[in-house]
C-alpha cells in the first residue's frame, strides 16, 4: 500500500541532485587556479525532472529503449575566462553551494513532512 509513494522518491532525487551539485561546486573551487579548467554545473532540478519524465524509461534490463540510470550530465559553463583560460568564479561557486544547501534542506523538509503525514494516517486507522 505504501511501498511506492512518489513523494519519497522525488525528495530522495532532489537531495541526490543537491549533493551532486555541491560536489561539482567543490570540484570547481578546488580547480580555481588550474590553467584551462572549465567550470562545470548541473541543470536545475526542475529541468532535470521534466526531461526525465519526457524520456523513455526502462523498467527491466530486457527493454531495448530507455535508461534505468541517472540522465543528469554536468554542463560546462561558458562565462568570461581568466587570462590562463580558467572559467571558475569563486563568487558564483559560493552562490551555487548555498543554493545546493537550500535544495537539500527543502528535500529533507519534504521528506520529514511526508513521514509525519504517513505516521498520522497510520495511527488513525
């Protein structure tokens, strides 16, 4: 009955997306002085979910089309470059890191509220 609740899988996907976004931001900051390094970023979560819903999905390994894994691919940013060819902006990376934390906090709040509603529904029956 409660085994396939989409709110939990969506909250988990949002938290995972925030973690990947935070990891890319940390990688960009670590390479801020690397000559020729191109900063990378993920598309926002809403775009990712919308694209995933529009694509074919495989529910078994035997399916020929679709995919079972994550379709999120990091994009290279095309902003102004430093003289050494690096495109990392520390200010932008700080903003991205804060946004990733907010997204993770939002996902955890959704998860907690859904668990509270589920516990309340189960205790009333």
